[in-house]
C-alpha cells in the first residue's frame, strides 16, 4: 500500500498547444501569397469578328478647350477640326463624353491675354459636366536667339 501512495501524481498541463495553430496559419499564409498575384491576371479570350461593327481607336491626343484673347471658347476633339462652341454646348458635349469615358482628361488652353476668370469658368464648367481630370496647358519658355 505504501508503494501506491508514494507514486507521484502527474501534474496536469494547463498550457494550450499552439504549434498546430501556427502550422495552419503558415499554410494559409503561403496559400494567400501564391494566389494573390494570380487574381490580377486576365483571361485570354478570342473575340468574335464582324465586318459590320465599327472599330474604336484609342487616341493619345487629348481633348482641348481653347480660349482666345477675346474669351471665345473653341473645342478640339481628336481627329476633328477645331470648332467654336458656346458654354451650353460645351457642357452638353462633355457630359456625354464623361459618361462614355470615366477616365476622360481635358486640357484648358487659355490665351495669355485672356482674363483668368474666363479660364476658371471653363474649368468649372468642365467639372460640372462630370469630367474627372481637368488640366491647364502651357508652353515652355522660348530660348533667346544668340
């Protein structure tokens, strides 16, 4: 009987074994690291061909709203001649352009002699039409001739 009492009882461990959780976390981390770059890749598809549909050419030429020294507005659209336009026409055209192309960028080219308020009004008009990016055009300084 003494021998039974002398045996030490094993102490219970109250610690949580976190090694399996760390292993699972590392496996998930590796899976996410491998799959994250693949989410941005596109899928190769072969588009149908049609002779009737018109092709759209993406031009790098910007849309330009010009203001001359008298304060008249002109619109230059890529692959089209420059045309004189009024404020209402400008608002209507660029409202339609902005709906078709949400990344539309328009440049405002104001004559050096025109009042700043005319340039500012043109920029505000373009922003009211929903154009997300409106920039000002300038010209680099001329080098003096020797």
